C-alpha cells in the first residue's frame, strides 16, 4: 500500500496549480496513458500498486 494517500481535493495546492494552468485534463490523460503501460507501479513514487487501487 502507498505510504501517502493522494486525493483530488479542489482546494489543495496541486489542484489549484492545475486549475490555474488549465491543464487538469492533460494530467488526467497522462495518468491514464501511463497506467495503460504499467498498472503495477505508481507513476509518482514507483511503489507497487495493489489490485485494490489498480
């Protein structure tokens, strides 16, 4: 299991940056493409993703 949970909260600093840059769809699309290639590792921390989260 991942050590830190990543949540999509509209008030988080990261969410605000995506909104300001108007690239939320770009991030979502990139993550979907990554997960098509490797569903076993987190693209951010490279830890193994359990079946529960994949």
